[in-house]
């Protein structure tokens, strides 16, 4: 046999960023973009399903360019789907505006729930007990009468101000002791990190350097990551920063990321590096804004779903998607930040909020802590609407949770013109003017590029009110509105915004398939809450308060959400839009170690209810695949409007 031939390579040049990458011939344009660090929207992870990875071939040849989800006009302009098209030689690719990730993350910081935290912080700073504290101490000097070891004298002094039962430390600290104890008039600063009853002396320096003492609270979300810098002596938040989760280049769906992490060479390392790099970017932004050093950050508290927490730790999530759906760890111990690659104080720690199961993560336990469900006398409900719809019902005596596979339709996936809540996304639809033009707002006030989840909720409600869509979710073919039309496949769609209207780059529509995806998503969330209530022998009237978590909930129009049957029909005063409870819970744990102990108890006491094996779930789901519901009696305010 002759020598093997090296596979021919080619250069892909991406515009508008002027980034080039050399890849083997036959590489998909999407994989080339990933290799070049160029973001191309792809909600399905490159499976050819979502049709979002639209790019334009400006020069060169590509093969295998599927065009099923493209319009004739787009095909004439050179559009292709990046996940299907493969480079046959040197190519110049333009990533159009609609396929770029632009603008800042729109997130909510739990301002309404922040009242509870502000009341807590209004107490004297001495009542704060952060997970890691700095103590300026002056241990007794050694004498012939007091010849205790340096370490014993340090511990003796620490126990006057700290309540740990025992202290541990590394060899490095022990070696430093004799030097730091005999300088600066015997004053030292000990950094003490609590891990339950035990505490670790993570650092010791000569002199008083007890301030500042900082922590970072992080919500590691599937779509976005939000971080806050917290000053621990006062509890003050020094800044908040957010960015999109870079793992999104492998899909918006958690299961697709698990597949990539476990079935591709170095996939787990890529996922781990991405989330760590994102966190480090946010930390640096916070430090730059506050003009402080990373050495002042003594620890970080992170909350996220179970899969994200696994990838943060670099632990395989492989078994989360395989029956019996078990993660590697739900209660990780405090870990050295440097071991994970997180750039805070070299001796700093990372505390992970605990998970409950493979599909109920630390974002939910942090949320329960934030809303105070674990302290309530009467039952409360927490609803977190995302790719999965997580529901928790309980009080101080018991808690039950469930996870419904809702699908990411409200996050833009599975819809023709859906997108994430970023710059240019239509976020609210107010109705139609006398001239039949849509009245809407966009994030950042920019020309409309697509619709995010809150806009879809508004749009569905308006289509129902106007009779353009019936209660089964079918667009009415003979409706007099000129916006109801057939697409190229003869299926009905509704024109939301026409090309050129307020600067829209193309027609933006909602299709019949979009509506079916959205109704399944809302049905899964609502059905999960109803099944859980019935399993507990409760009715919605027994629930004292309902908290809707996340940025999506914070921007929802409550009346429209009830009108389509996404949220239960309860008095408005019982419904609370709680914002980012994952971030708030992480911050509360950072500020007071009792909160951290409480959230461990929350996770241990929460019973997971498996909906997939519950016979009544499918019946409840099918009943909810209707606007607002097959049983209209469950929505009395809507019934009053349509009767």
C-alpha cells in the first residue's frame, strides 16, 4: 500500500467579522464557524431541524445545501443552511443579522422578591454570616508560660470570633504560619471558608487585610449566564453582568448538548471550557467596572440545571439522558476555583447549589430558597418556564417537584421566526391599529428581526380575541384579514410584520406549525402543575402564592398568559413574577451560610414526581392542547369574556 493522502483543506472566510479558518474539504459551514469562534444561530444543535442557521454564500462553492426551510427569494440571494452545506473549496460566507447573536442579555434580577432580601439586609451588618469570612486577629504571642504551638494559638483566637467546631488547612498554610504570626505586631488576617460544621483556613497573611471581601453569585443558565459581585461585609451588590452561554453553538436543547459532550472527541472538555470562560469574562467585567482585584474574591456560588452544573465541573452528563436518568452528583462539595479554571483568588472556592434529580437542578432549589417556600405555613407554587417546565409545590413541612419536557418553543426553537430575547426581538404585541398595522415593541428599539417568547404569548392571545385563530389553534382560512395567507407549501400562516415595516429585513410570520409547537409547550407546563396538584390532593385555590421564575416570566403579560392557558387563572394578587430566583438564591447563600445549609435541606426534602410514568399526565396534556383549555371552567375569567 502507498502512503495515505492527507485530506485536502480549504479556507472559510466569515463576514462581517473578517474571520478565517482552515478546515478539511467537506466540513459543514456550521462546524467551520464553531472552529472559527463565529456564532451562527442554531437552536437544534446542527440537526437540520430548526432552520435558523441561515447564512449567505458570497463566493465559492458548497455542496449538500438543503433549502427546505428557505424562501425562493432567500435561495436566489444565496442563502443556505450552515448545518447542511459543506465546503467544496475556499468560500466566503456572510452571517446575516438574523443569524448573529447581537445585543445584551435581557435578564431579571428578582427585583420584586428583592424586597425580602432588602428587609434581611436592613439588619446590622454583623448579622451577615457569609460562607467565607476574613478575620483580622492578634493571637497571643508565645511565652515560656504559654508555649502552645502557632497553629493552636491561631485556632484559639479564631474560636473567639468564629463558631466552627474544627478547622482544617493545607500544608501551605501551616508552612506560612511562623512567618506571618511574627510580623505586623502579631496581627494576621485569616480567611475562613465554612463547609458545614468544619471550616477551612484557606489563606493567612500578615497585617489587617480583612476588607474588601467579595463573592460572586452566578446563575449558569442554558441560554444566558448572569453574575453579580457582592461585598460581603455589607451585603451590597457591586454590579451585575450577563452574557449568552457559549454552549449555545451546540444547540439550545440540553439533550443536544449532552450528546455533543459525550459522543464527540473532547466534547466534554469543550463544554466545560466554554462555561468556565463565560464566567471568567463576566468576573473580569465586574472587576473592571468596580476597579477591584480578583484576589479580593474569596468564593463563588453557582446555580444552574443539573446538566449545566455537570459541565461546569467537567463531569460527564452522559447518564442524565439514559434510563434510569441519574447524574454523577447532585450535592458537589466546595471545590477549589483554580481546579475548575475560574479566575478568582487562587485559594478561592466554588460552592455549587444542590440539585434534586437529573431534571430538577440547582436553579430550582435556589429558587425555592429565594421565594421562601421552605418557611411558608401554607402551600406555595414555583413555576420555571424554560426548555423544561419545572414545578415545585410545598411549604415548610413538605415539597414535591416535577419536570415537564416543554420544549424550547418560547425560546425561539421550533418556530419559523422565533428568536431569543435579544436586540431586535419583538417582545410585546399590543394589538392592531385602525390601519391594520401591528403595534409592537422590540428589545433595544431596533428593527424587528423575529419574535421572542413573550411576543408569542401576546400574539396568540390577540389571534384568539380577533377570531383569526380558533380554540383548537387553527388559523381560520376564510378570515377577512389580509394577513392570513398560504405559504409555499399551501399551509396557512399569519403575517406579523411585512418586509420593510419598521425596518424589518423580511416578512416575519407565525405558521400553523409554530402554533402547534407553542400549544404543546404551554400544555406541558400547565398539565404538569395540574397533575402535581391532583397527586397531592390539592386544588389551585389551596395555593397561597404562585411564583413565576425567570426573565421570561418577568416580562409576561399576565392577562395574555392566562388567556392562552399557559398560567392558571387565579386572582392577580396571588401571582408573583419573581425574576431570576436562581441568581437571587445563590446570592442569599453567599451572604449567609445558614441559607446555604437551608438549601441543602431543601434539596434533601424535595420529593421528585416522575411525570413520564404518571398515567394521567398524557390525558391532562391533551386537555391542555386547547386555548385556553378543554375544560373552560378552569379559566373563569376567560370564560366570562367568551360567553
